[in-house]
């Protein structure tokens, strides 16, 4: 409550003094830098609370309670990545204002305030206006968030030391994932209890969850407002078209953009349909689907530190060269869960797939974000990082739309490969491959992913090593982690939290 109250006071200062409320720093000392990193960590946890309680399953379920059609559900899923295109004009704003903290805090605050009208829909909106208000609010939320993301990426590029990127973001992502797991389970239990006691007002239960998420979002804004910002280095040119063209003219960063675009297209061609595949083709209950998701997230939590250590010691490209192909193999493995129907190995195979997805996703998410931060030249980070975000957003938005448009076509198609053995007394047939419906998307995604790994090989990053060396070092790191986990002290170290910093403040 104290943080929220201080946050509102800080918000008042923003509107009263504007950018002057956020002085810039020419250099950060050791203690000041550590305090800044703690603020970034706390903001990440608060923001993760907000995202967990306001997006994904809860948002879709809320929309369904309001009577949303499948088209509306698809639109809600497409709005956030497509809104990231507003990072293009945001580049110009950041370069003109040159106070990223002010822009990030202001736009984050404006974006998160739109969860208030969303939460109020069941209480004040007529039924025929509920869906339009929801869509309009989500569009505005995503737009202001995109502008905030543009400034935040550039800000973090200059704030966090390059040799600590992997370790810091792996810890931040690990703690955020733990928060997401616990909160999603608690919020789901609350919705279940609310539905039993108030069966005719389930939408209002989701509104309460959204308001808790909104409060957490304000806490995140408070910590952002306390985080110092290094002064931006003078850019070579403030001409907007030159800023946009700079990343494309850089051949190394252009190769990175091709990799990121093809990779995100491959992932989003398959990943959005994993849940649909398990519920429809495999006929699993929702409890199993949630259990597999939690298993994957728990494995990711354990993997973040290992991948982060490898990224700092060697390079992000080295991590991607191992985690990327592993993730693509997981996508292809989905096609073997039915041959052509559910078989005795389906559940064990799903368990193995989700464990490996958890491991590979941790490495891919960590390294793909950090490699953009590392390869963006200092003083030009805004346009470089915004260009990577735009490419990612376009690929992430186009792929599921194409998948949805082609879903009906592939629903009536099937491709199988059968090996037959004949002898004088019998005929034995082995069905080695059977593609049907969503299997085609997994198959296509696998080959597009292989192409993206090829494009990654053309990206240059200092410190890159071969996959063999990285795997050896990771195996040694895993052994050390297992020894740590064998003691109570090791468990405490795994979940270290900056409590001492909170106590000092």
C-alpha cells in the first residue's frame, strides 16, 4: 500500500513537472547501479503479476462470458503483437524527447489505466456495448504499451552492463515465471469459488482479478519512476528516415532481423495450436493441459540460470544454436503423438515434449532478447531494438492468422507414410508418419525453423563457440546446480530474492 501511495504521488509529479521530474545521469556508481537493477527486477515482478492476471486465459474467459465470438477471440489475440508496430513512430518520439524514463513511465501509466474500464464492463456497459468497449480498451492499452516498450528496450540497453545481461535477465525471468505459476493457480481457484457462489455473475469475478492486476501495474510504474536513466549518447542523425534505415543498412543486424522474423513465424505457426491440438485431437481434459503447461514453466525456471550463465560466458548465439534446434525437434515430435490416433506412448511423449520445451524455451527467450540488446550499437539502440520488435510483431501476428485461414483446408487432408514387410505367411505394416489437420502446421513450422537456424549462422557475435563446447559446459553447470539443490542452502540460493535491498530502503 505504501508503494501504491508513493506511486500516485510520483504520478502527480510527472504531470506537474513533465520530463524535468526525471533527471538524467551521466554515470552510475556501483551502489546506485545495483539499486537500479533491483528496481528493474521489482518492476518485472509487478508487471508479471499484472500480465498474468489480465491476459491469456483470464482475458479469453472474460470475453466469452461477455458473449464474444471466435472472431473476437482471434482479434484480441492479434491486437498486442500488431500494436507493437507503433514502435516505429515511437522511435521518433524517443529521439526527440531523449528522456526515456519519462516516456516509459507516462505511457505505462496510461496503458495500464485502460484496465479500469475493462473491469467496469460488467457493471456499467449495456450488453451490446460490452464487446466494442473491450476491443477499444485493448487497442489503446496495447498502443501505449508499445510506445513504452520502445523506450524501455533502449533504456535497459544503456543501463544494464553487457557482461551481466544473461545473468540478470535469467534471474528476472525465473522469478517472474514463479510468480506467474503461483498467481495463475490462485486466480483460477478464486474464479472457481466465485462461480460456485455467484453463478450468474462470473464476469464480475474476472473484473476483480483485473483490478488486482491493475494495482500491481501501478506498483510497477512506481519502480520504473525510481529507476535512474543514463544520458543517451548523441545519435549520428536525428532524421527519422535515417534512424529507420540504420538497422537495415547494418548487414549483421539485418541477418539478425531475418533470423528473428523467420523464427517467430515458425513458432507462432505452431505454438498457438498446442492447446487446441490436445483438447480436440487428443481429447484431453483441461486439467491435463494445465498440468503440462505448469510442468513446462517449472522446467523453464530451473533452466534460466544455466542458460544465462552460458550466454554471459560464451554468447547468445551459442545458446540459440543449441536451444533453437531443440525447440524445433519438440514441434516435430507433436506429429508422433497420434499415429494416426492416440496410442499408449502419447502421454509419456507429451511429458517429454513439455520438459524439453521448457528447457529450450528458457534458452530461446533469454538469448533472442539479449542478442538484440547486445548487437544494437550504443547511441542507436532505440531504432535498432524497435526494428527487431516490429519484425517479431509482424511475424507473430501474420503466422497465426495464416494458420487460422488454412485450418479448415488441412482439416480434410491427411498424409501418411507406411512401411510394409511381406513374407510367405504374413504382411506387417508400420505407420512411420501420419499428418492430419494441425500436424501439417507443426511440420511446416519445423522446416521454417530450420531455415531460421541457418540464418542465425550468418549473424556474428563475439564469443560464439561450437555446440559441442557449450553442451559440455552446460553439463558441468547442471552437475553444480544439482549439488546445490541437495542442500537447504542450495534451495535458498535458487530462489534468492533482493529482500536485503528492500530492508535497506
